[in-house]
């Protein structure tokens, strides 16, 4: 059976995506995700004889309920609602609508999941396992950079060769929204890069050149995010770590959490991670809560006295204290 060509997008969605790209510097992945979410929404609305310009709050609520019915997680529903709200605000700002039917919608209740974090010992085991691979040190170099800088995986695999050719102390990283930031390079990462640069030319075909630090013969020209994630799972198995606990983003979490454990200030970590809002970075402070509670329970003089006596310590303040 002949495959049907994809249905063309309505002009309102095309205009919204063009705005995201031109004004907000949205990446190709973001544009594809937003477009797919809006295509799904408009397909649903079409069955109710509604479209971007005449959709009402009732139709949008029915769409959100349909997502619950098919078992989507609250986080996924919240993401689609966010896209929906941005889309209808855009139509209102462009005077294509006189109202915003998404403004009256309630957000689904979300728990705040703490990021998964690996211990320092586990990261060391992972990097040691990567060093045993017969890949010229590529995977070990990738892990040293990722754990030493906290780069996003898309930033890591697309690192240009020119960024590291002169043994820099910092990386100039082009991140979300095409914004540049400076990230210090650790000594282990610099040593790994230097060793990789000695091996890298021999892995290219004769006369072949690549502008990427981690080149590939695929159409992208560089190691893909998907392939790196796959190699990371294999390294985790070799290290004796559950692969389900390991991902590129988990190593980014480890970078941030271990820095904060070592005394780094939140603002510095925010700048290195490239977070636009410090509230995004603050989630890492919650990872430390349990460790700090344990520290107080084990090290505080009152806690030691309580353990020695076997009785709880009375912390009721004297009368008149505030």
C-alpha cells in the first residue's frame, strides 16, 4: 500500500513555528516537537469542526481529557498544554483571534521529581570502564568532558574541533537559543582531549577532514545523541552499573550536584549549565537535603548526646524566646 504524504500544516501553525525560530532561536528538535503537538491538537479539534481561529475552551478541555484517557503522564499533558497556551497567545498577539481560549485552562498537578544522580565513585567506575574500550579513547574523552563541564548532550556531540585545538582552559559553548557561554575545562578533560587529538586523525579516511571533535560518517557528520546514549549504556554494563540509571542527562545532573556538594555557589553552576532561570538550577539543592540531614544527625553535638542517652533531645525553646 502506497504511503500517504504528510498533511500540510495550517498557516497559523507555520507562522507560530517561524516566530519561535526567528525570535526565540528555537532548535530543530523544539520546532519538530511543537509542530507535532499542534498537529495532534488540530486533528482532534477538526473532528469537532473547530480550528485555530474558532477553537473554544470546551474543545481544548476535551482534548486534554483525551490525553488522560490514553494514559499520558501529567508531565506530558503539561507540556502539550504549554505549547497550546503559547500558540493561542501568539494568535491573540497577531490579532488573528480576539480571545485566548487556553487562558482559562488549569494545569495538571505535577510532583517535582528530583534528578537522578550518580555518586562520584560510580562516575569514576564508568570512566574507567570507558578507558577499556578499543575506540581510541573516544568514549572516555566524551565522559570526561560531559562530567567535567555539564554540557547538554547535543552540545557535547557537536563540539567543533577548533574549540579544543589549542588546549584551552575553557570551552566556548553555543547552547539553546544560539547563546554562547564559557565553561571551564577540568584537567582530566584536557588530558583526555589531548590524547584523543593524537588518535583522531588516524580514524578518518585518507584525505578526509571534519570540523567536529567527534566525527562520524553518518549524514550528521558527527556522533549522534542516540549513538552516544547507546554507547553510554554499554559502558555502564561494563562498569557493573544498572544501565537504566545512566544517561547523558544523569551525568549533567552529577556535574551540578557534585559541584554544589563541593561548595560551589548556585549562580556559578547556573552559568555553567546555561540555565536561563536560576529556579531551574535550584532543583539540585534538593538533592543535597538528605545528605545534609544525615550530616546533622551524625555530627551535631546534640544528636550525639541524644544517641548516647537513648532519649530524644528537648528542643522546646524556653518561655519568652522567639
